[in-house]
């Protein structure tokens, strides 16, 4: 019985470590989202300007 308890406790610890690592990665992504959104908007604006210029030529 002790072996099963040790295995379950160990697996629980592993899973909590995985969850903590995933939470850290999600937080890192969330920190970068405003920059990525800004870059995407800038790229869209540049593309729109290029398309407008191409249509006027």
C-alpha cells in the first residue's frame, strides 16, 4: 500500500510541476501579446498603404 501512495504522490508532484511550467509559459506569452498585436497592426497598416499606392500608379 505504501508503494501505491508513493507512486501517486510522486505523480501528483510531477503533474503540479508541469502545471507550474505551463503557467509560466502562458504568463510569458501574455506579456508578449501587446507587442505582437502592435506589430501585427503596423504590418497591416503598411500593407494597406502599399496596396493603396499600387492602385494609384
